[in-house]
């Protein structure tokens, strides 16, 4: 079963986007960069797989 590509983007926004916003609001730049890197790698791998 193939999932639509917008589902992948939604998951990316929900998990990594919200965590990234919270880290930025707390001015925790190390955590923000970690979430950004994990999110980008996860999204890239997901679209490359498909």
C-alpha cells in the first residue's frame, strides 16, 4: 500500500516542526539544530525511497 506524499509532509510538520518551534522559543539552539537535521534527513529519505 502506497501512502500519498502529503502524509509524509504532515508527519514531518507535526513531529519535527513542532519540536523545532519549541526549541527555538526556548532558545536552545543545539536542540533546534538537532531537530532540524533529523527532520530534513527523515523527509529526504522518505521521498528518496518513493
